[in-house]
């Protein structure tokens, strides 16, 4: 698809925007940055945008260290003629705002229905990180990957696959092999390892204190505000316990309930469990190994009943 997309954009007279999902994580930012630099090699200017919040200090530091020019969509005056490429998300997903402009391409690795009204669609549900898809474009076009781009892409790949231990397919392995040759691997390791702050330790304390388990399932309701990205990090922490194979974390964020699942059981599909529990009261999705979602109103959430429902669905 990338050759056709480049041909389409080479003659484009309107502004080109690369949009991530609303609360971008390292893979989303890395993929957008990698695509922007690939377009730049072909003389195509673009801007990276999102509609939401950068939630993690580690991601803000990566953006600053590599001078990634990413802005909230409100910083620009978008028009209906502008062209939008969505990366690490898909048109009509609840976590991707429908901005003013024409969506002409979607590049993603999340399972879901392909949009029929988008000209270029490249979705690989089996791939562990969107950064791997962007890397495959460099390989296909035989473009040398600059050091900074390789470093950022490898960081995104490591973070979404939990250091190549989650949801990895041959495309991810090929991307890792290619990126490792050029990336500043010391910098990659530093970014990946320095992923939490001292303030985050309070949430670890709360999770340990309020954790409930049933067999190899861990469940916790965090009554204080906790952002979606940190929920995932806490889920990965719990999943490192020998006895736990599935984690379900919930957090009260301004009277909506954010949800994060982590799974290492081959018999369970976290995305399908997520879709079932939020049906009619919210939205969600993801992958077999990890999923995220939201319950739109706190009144529809009963922690004990939800825990029992998840147990019933899994066991």
C-alpha cells in the first residue's frame, strides 16, 4: 500500500496530518513519527496531531529528546480539504476523534472492521506493534532508516510487545532485526526501563492493597483517578506474578470507568471479553493479549458483579 499512498500524496496540495488515537502511547507516537519521516524523504510535508492528552512522563521525555513535532489538533485550523492519515487507530473507533478533514488512509494493528470510505487501508491484526508496519514500509522501499527514527520505532515496538514477549509475529521480528542495526539501543533501553515515576508507586500500593484474585485471575478497582496508560503498566506488573494469567483493572476517572486487561492464557481472548462486558454500557477492544475499554457512567459499574461476570466468562 505504501507505494500507492506516496504516489497519491506527492501531488496533494492540501495539508497532510498524521493522527494518532486520542491518548497516544509510545507505539502510536513512534509510528506517526516514523511515517512522517518516511514521507519527508519523499518530499512530502506532514504534521502529527492527536485529540486528547499525553499521559505519561516517559512519553513526554521521548517526544522532547527526539524533537518529535506533535501537537493537539486544536493547535491547527483544520479544513474539510485537509488529508488525514490515522495510525495505530481506526476511523470510527471511540478513541479516535473524527476531526475536520478527509481520512484518506488508516494504518493499524488492532482487530476491527475496515472502514469502507477510506482510500488506503493497511491493517494487520496479528502484528504486535504498529511501529513494525511502519518499519516494513522502509524495508519495502529500500530506504535507510535514520538513527533517530530507528530508535523511536524500536522503542514503540518494545513497549507495545512488552519487549518482544507479547503478540509477536514474523513482521515484528523482521522489524526488530532491521531497527536493531541502526538504533541507539542504549537509548532504547533507557526509555523502556525508565517507565514509571515515584508518584506512580502510590498506585502500585493501592493495587496491592485492594487486589482480589480468583484462581489465576486478578481484579482491582482503583477508586482514585488513574489514566489508561498507567492501568496497562499496572496490569503488566500483576501479570508478572507466577500465579496470575489474566488481570482486570478498573479506575474511576471523572465518573467514567476506564478498564485495562492483560492476558497470557492461550485459551482467552482479552478483546472479546472486553467487548462482552462493555456491551450496552460503554466501548472497548484490543488484542488477544491486551485490551482497553470504558464504561460511560459510573452508575453502570458494580465492582463485585463485574468481577463475577469476568470469572464466569473466563473460567
